[in-house]
C-alpha cells in the first residue's frame, strides 16, 4: 500500500508539473486568465514584443491587444462603457474624462499593498496627471522626451562641434547666427515652431508648457519672463531659422508651403539636406532616424534659459477598468508595464531597433540596456540627466487647454509669426483675459464633476 501511495503522489506531482509547464497554472497555482488590453498604438509602435516578454514571465496570464485608432478611441470606450464591457486594461487619452466617467478604477489600494511601489522612482511630475484627490487612477507606462537633433556634418562644415549640454538659448542663437547664410540657404535652426511651447519654462519656474501656470489654472502670458520667452521664440522663427524664408513677407501661414521655401529646399527638410544644424526631435523617432538618416547626427537637451533647463516630456498613462473580472492579474500587467524594473529590462531587450519608450522609472539596469542599444545615440545620456526636471505635456489633464490653444492663442500667435502684430498689443490683456476665462470655467465645471464622482 505504501508503494502504491508513493506512486500516486509521484503521478500527481508529475501531472501538476506538466500542467504548469504548459501554462495552465502558474508557479503560484493560479489558473490561466486572459486579459483584454486596448490602446491606440499601430504598427509603428508594436505591442507584441513587450506582451510576449510579459507572458513569458507570467505564463498564466494571456494578454490580447486590441488596436483602436486614436481618433476613434474615446468613442469606442464610450460605447463599451455603455455596454458594461470595458477592456481589462486600457490606455487613457483624456485623464479627467476617464476618471469622471468611471472608466478607470482607483489604483491606490493595489499600490498600498505593494511594498515595491515608490513614487520616487518616477521622473519629474509624471505621476501627477493621473492623481485625483490624492489617489492615483493610472500609471505611466510610456515616456517620451523632446530635445534638439544636431546635424554634425553642418556643424563641422562651419568649424563647430556639438555644444555642451549645459548650453543656453543665447548660445543657440549665436550658433545659428554664425551658420546662417541666406544666399546659400544655410541656417542654424530648421523650424523652431515648438519653441513657443517649450521656451517659457526655461525663462520662468512658474510655468510649464505654453506659459501655463504650474497648477494648470491660467496662462501667464502677461508675465514679463514668459513674455520675454515667447517674443524670443517668435524671433527665432522669423529671423533665425530656415522657415524665416517662408515667413518673411507675411503672406503664407505655413512657411513650408511658401514658394521661396519650396524653391530653396523642394520637399525635403533642410536638416536632411545638411542645410540646417538643428531641428526639434522626440525619442519615439530614434528607430526611424537610425534607418533613414544618412548624415552623422546626435541629440542634445534643450538649452538653459535664465531660470532653468526644462525638458518637455510626453507620458502615456494606463489604467484598469472597474468591470474587469481579473483585477489582480490586470494590476500585475500594469505594474510590469509601469514600474517593475525587471519588466523594463525585458522591454529594453525586445523593443527594436530602439525601444519606443524610455523607462518611466529610474531603473539603472534598464537604462544601461537602453543606452547600449545601437539605435540610441550617445547624447541620450545627456537628455536622461535632465529627466528629473522634465515637464509633462499638460494638454491631457488641463480641461479645455487644447480649445484655448487652437481657438484663442494660436490665431493671435499667427499674427506675430507673420509680422502683422506686436506681442504687447494683443497678448498682455485681450488674449490673456479670454483664454483664462475659458480655463477657469472649465476647471470649475471639471472639479464639480469630479466631486460628484469621487464623493468629496
């Protein structure tokens, strides 16, 4: 009988080992669960390598990714919420909307039970866009940084080297002035369009992108330091960049379509033709640049202004729906994608040619894998050094900021770009009053709606 019992026990353990090896249960004894994961990433941002890496680490969890075009994403989520069948894990497009509508659940109970969660791991203010009433409803899982891309061939041609990362906007201005040769269509900058958004935080520590106050309540376009930055941004665009060819006569709003610009460069960017030394770049493009750039290049952080060096960041947040039947597994996947160092190490190995996202946390091993990738230029180490002072795009968490930008600020700014108006005549009072009235009304309405939902 003892022999039969031993044989039976051995048989049971053999069967359990076989089941575990096929993924039907995990090492912890969990049954296989399937998660529905939804986002707007297409072929240029493949999810399969990272999902495969996760499922190799957790064979009891199968993740199915569904792509929805960004233009249709909110409508799709609205329809699924009405039917009571939201995805288990989903990207968050409009932070306030998703929390107000109850499309994402409060993650605080999960985080409080996880001893490995540390807010200090995350860069800058990247957690704040999904913090409501002291609770977190989403976590960063993708991080992008903006910087300038240097054409080393152009710099060398003019006897220059890539500047030190501690450079200033005055340094950039002077380098451009040294390179500018309008008769030969050479310029230091290609198109500083985004300087309008990115220069103000370098000139004033009271604002983030677009001259918006740090608390997101109002645009400080009448602040002297912010006004100085915005005037300088217009000067770059009109007088110290390749696009000045198209803006000079004030006739064409899009300088790239001006006949003089097209005559000078055709339909190929001046930077790509080695006719400009710098252009604005984002970390998500490293793979494309590696495959398509034919000139020697590197990246460099945005310059210092009088107040600080400020790196623009874009962060994608992800949440768990309240309708999921597998909250623990959904959180495990979210954790792996957001702040698990081993998860980031795995992603850095499988996302090629260059990882689409930089690690959202300060995980040294993951970052070394990122830097060791041949598609990541050396200058990214200098950008990395600025991340703690990075500032996140406010458009996803400040109600009606996009409307204000598109319908109030941009039309007035276009008058400046075309040389048809002066900053002090239109921004100091009229534009500020209009814009901030819309922002204040939207903020109050949003706060009231959040109060109703969050019961505070």
